[in-house]
């Protein structure tokens, strides 16, 4: 018998899609070299992005109004949640699925060839294996420490903090501090390179984080649990047979893809497309936004994000979360562009269109594009 659905890759996206297919009564085969592996990354989302079917137990902590800092602080009036990776994984049940511990090496719309040589067939095949690293793709990198919350007294949750107390030279590629509660009395503080081609190395981010924590009087011993992050923020292939980051769900301006994947899983399981015309248009606009970020000089980034987080929450939501909201995305980008200082506006326009700016002074990219 031909299986109805095969899902290759059991990260959050693939597991969510397989689980929702099972809920609908479909026969499902899942393929992953290590199907029982734990998820070590910290996943987070805006609360209004999550689907109604998600088990509330998967939420480890909620921040009602996180802060973003450019050259000044902005309170974001939008709840932000940090997910418990173990409980999220457990909630996406695979009971009833045929679990194949093997590596998919060749996929078509209806077949999967495994490393062992076995051939699987299905009415629908989905590639949810993520994106392979490539020098051609911009990446996000981060280095973080998980600290006892008692050592972080007075540290407010920070979605992005671009303040310059991390010891980096003024003309160097920029990184920001991300600080969120993990539940259970712990907090993650992470120095993050938003996107780079190439991105900042983990050792550079480690040194910047240590410098930043010391400058703020935050105690750490060096024995804390470390979180290292490196993944492409571009390179996905939108289509009917790819899903999650592999399918272009990753937002190039944040790297986030989990919430979008959870939300889309129900519709895709039901046979609908995840890529209506509006979503494809938004995808192209977001790619243009990434070009703009990669082309900005270091000093411009805090000013750019000041303008972004000064926009109405609805505009922020449209750009960060409206994967199919073409009107909202266009409005947000137009509003942001109009709010930028004239010189920065010119640089953003040139970078978005892939044009160089004539200058006697070579301006390094804020996001490390070469």
C-alpha cells in the first residue's frame, strides 16, 4: 500500500506537519536519521502567531511586553513566549506513524530514496529537513549562556538590544543582546549576529557577551550551560513539497520559522497550499528587506531599529508575522522607509535594489556581507 504522506525531517516543522496529518487520520511515514533526538535549541514566538491547537504546556514563559533597544528603549505591546522544547516535541505526537530511522537522499513529489537504498512511495512527500549551510546563504549566529535568574536581577526581557556595551569596535559588524526567561528559574542571555554573509564567529560573540555581562554587573562563572546558534536565514525553496525552513518559512529578518510552520501545518495537512500568491509576494519583499539589512553600515542599525519599533504594533506584527499579509507587509515597509532619516533612507533603497552607493569612504556592512 502507498502511504498517504511521507515527511522527511523531524525538527519542529516536520514533526508538526506529521502530527497534524495523523490527527486528520492520514497514514504517515516519517524519515529522520535520529528520530528520537532531543531539540537543544531555544524556540520562541509572538503569542498571537501560535495556532489554537498547540498544547499550552509547550509554553515555558511569557513576556507581556518585551523591550527592544536601538539608540533608545522601546516597549513592544505584544506578548512574546518562549517554548519548552521537550514539551513542544512531546505534544506533537507521532503515535500511529511509521518511523524510519534513515537518511533521505533523493526526493520527488511521490518517492523517497533512503541512504540504505530503500524506496518509499506516497501520495504526498514533504521535505522538512531544514537548509544545508552554504557560503552563498546569509546566516544567523549566536552565543548564549543560561544563567540562574537570581544572577539576572534587574535584567528585563530583551527582544533586541543594540546598545554598544559589548566591547565591539564602532566600525565592526554589529550584534545585539537577546535576553529571555526560560522558566524554572533560569534565563538565556545571548549575543546574536542577526544575519551575515559570512556571519560573526561564535568566539567573537562569546567575547562580546562576556564583555557585555561584565559591563552590566551580571555574574557568571563560565560553568553555565552554553547555547550556540548557526543556521541559514535564506535558501529555502517555497513549493508544495517543502515545509518549514526548507520551504522558505524562515523570516530573513529574524530567522524565526517555528511559529509559521506550526500555523501552516494544519492547512497543509488538509491539502491546502502554504504558498498562495500573497505569500509568495511577501516572501520576495522579505528577501528585499534582508538585502537592505545586509547593506547597512554598522552605525545605522540602531537607528534603523529605532524606526522599526517606533511603528504601531500592528505594522510590526504585519512585517514580522504576516506571512500571507501582502497589504500589511507593504504598508509596514512603506511606513518604515518614510520614518528613516534621509541619508539612511537612501542607503536602504540602494541596498534593497542591489545598487552600490558612491563614496570616497568604504563603509563596512553592519551585517557582514562580503
